[in-house]
C-alpha cells in the first residue's frame, strides 16, 4: 500500500502530460504569459540559463496543477477505464441488482484493473519522458512528446481504422482540405491527437456495449424460462424478477463469473498494453 500512492500520483502526472502534448498549440499561445511570470520572479536576462530553468519549473508547476483538475477525465478518455466500467454496469443491470455492487465498488474495481493493464504504458512514459525531465536531461517539449508516445501507441492499437478515418475526414473538411487528401495512418506516430482521442473513445464504447450484450443474453434466457414456468403454472400475478433473481445470482457464482469477466477484459488488452 505504501508504494501504491506514489504510483497513482505518477500515473496521473504522466496522463496529464500526455494530454498536455495534444494541446501544444495552446501552450505556444501561453508563451507570453510564461515570460511575464519569469520576469516577475527573477531579474535574470532573457535567454540565460537561470531564466530558462525558472521558466521550466513554472511550466512543470502549471502542468501539475492541470493534472490535479483534469486527472479523472484523462483516466476515462485515454485508458481502458471506459470499457471496464460500462461492462460492469451492464452486468449489474443484467443481474437485476440496482445498487449491488455499489457504484463505488464497481468504479474502484475498474480503476485498479485499469492501472494493472496500463502499468507498462505508464512505466514507458515515466522512464522515457518524465524522469529525464525531472533530472533536467531533456527539455519540456521533448518530455511531452516522449510521455505522449506510449499513450498514442496504446490508443492506436485499440482504435478501429473506420473510427479513425471518420475523424480524419471530419478534420480535413473542417480545415478546408479534401476528405481523401491523405492516406490512413499506418503507425501511431502518423496519427494526430485531434483524431486519435475521439476515435479511441467511440471504439471503446462500441466494444464495451458489444461485450455487455453478450453478458446480458444468458440472464435474459433465465428470465424467459422463469416467466414461462410461472405463466404455465397460472401464477401471472407473481413478478418473474422475484423468482429469477436468485437463480441468476447463483448461476453467475457457479460459473465463477467475476473471474471469467475480469480475466477476459484484462486479457483483451495484455498483448497491446506493453
């Protein structure tokens, strides 16, 4: 438990810098503000090592403050958290349990499964970009690019080409260029953040609902069987849910459903996580 908190903090900071790389244009517009802050905090001349070091520390502090406010959103849009939490929610609905397990339990389970799957990505981002930045071995621009590279690779591997092509066409039309002007990217480096992030999100939503549909089917079959038996026995006034609920629960327990579902969800990412 002692090593978990630093890992979570480090993961949040890595995810924040990754998305910060997607907004590099905004960072360029804020260059004047950064120069003003540096000038207010030191009398060093522009272009000196002291002025550059102070500007770098200010930028790191701003990035840290940004992470603290947007970390939950980053976790959902750039990792596998979305797929996990949606499948667990659909499973709870299929079982007919409104508040069991509670939302906090499902969210926490999805969260720690996400950290388990994304650990290779976080480690690559930490070793390649964040640690050298903290050691003053590379510049902030190089760190942002290196931190974002593992996340781009992960998202690109889990994004349908059809979804990515949709946002590339929309981006091309928004920029006034023909929709077929550029070929589809073959590697993560060729894909842009503007198209990759929303394409990854809708790909995850599609897969999550497809898995949820397959999870839902066995429980619907149990409901139909119980309803047919009650109707044939002339017990039309008895709600079938009251009878089918314990059968669905024991069925899920006997097949070791949590083990199978959690294992299958994580294994779907394991070849791609590292």
